[in-house]
C-alpha cells in the first residue's frame, strides 16, 4: 500500500514511521511512505504558503494553491489517491475506519498547520476529514502518523500473522482482556490461576469474558452497543465476584 503525506514538516513523518513495525514494512516493500513538502509549491521564493484570514481572526491560514499543486503532483500518473484531511472537525478514527482505509491502494493524507487550510481546497480534493480525537493539535503530522500506523497493521505481511491484531482492543467492538507475563506474583498481585492451567478452552473463555468486563468497566459506551447473551451475563457476574 502507498501512503503520501502532504505536510510542511516531512521529517516528522519519516522520522517516526521509519522505525519499528512500520519501518520494517517499508524496508520489505509492503508499504511505502512518502512525505512531500508543501513548501515546494510555495507562491514565492520565500516559501510563503499562508496568509491572514478573511473576516478577521488570529493566526495564519494555509492557502489553496500550494496544497492543490502538491496534490496534483501526486495525481500526475492519472490515478487519484483516496485523500484525507486530518482535522478536529472530522469523524473520529475507529477500528472500522482503519480497516476500511487499509483496503485503499493509495492513501493521501493532508496535514494542516497554523489555523488550518483554506476550506475551498479541502472541499475540492478531499474525500473525507478524519480526527484522531476530540482535541486540537498544533499540526496534522502526529495524526497522520497515527492513521498510517494503525492502517499499516491491517495490511497483510506487516504483522507476523492475523492473530497479532485480531484479538486486540477494538477488534469486534470490545477491549482486550488483561495480559500478564513473568513473574507469576508481583507486589502480591498474582496472575489468574486459569491462565497458568494450560487448558486452552478455559483460557479462551476466561479471556473472552474478561474482555467483556474490561469493556463494561472502562468503555461503557462501547459495552452498551453489544448484545450480551443471558449465559454470558451469568459468566460476567460470576467472574466479577471472584475478582
């Protein structure tokens, strides 16, 4: 899969994504990540890409032409990428959206800065706006890295196997069950006996119910959307009493 990021700070993208899992995926040719500097299409020799806001207001707004010309350059092969503007106004990123984006051949992510980008160019070239949460960042670069990281994990070959992500939080609308490693007893907190039993069926059932309990305790908004069977309710109540 191909990722292209239009940004004023390309090093923020490449420095972060060039490491760890995404870095290995790039080295192995499974994904490609290119960060293109919007200033390459500045309107003058001083690298100007912004101006004051019509109607007043503080700060500076990125202009249409540098963004549009940067985007047109990556469309020069005649193929339009699926284009996303990272913005606090966008739909909040979730796992369903991550999976949907992972099916695209070429994803272009546009990063705003200052007070953002002139709305006209966003309306003209973007397929959607995405937010990574209900808060405001200085620029879109961190959000772009979050999107690329999360989407890359869904692409075949990036992780060692499907199980590396299929049981994680938010897959299937629930949070992951608590996990443990050695030692068995730490600060008088013991690993649950069932996880030491070697009984795979009991372990799987325990983790499934603990996943529901974690979701109920930590993300009731997600839990309320689940359809819980009577049998699972009984298991949830019984396990909660034993904790």
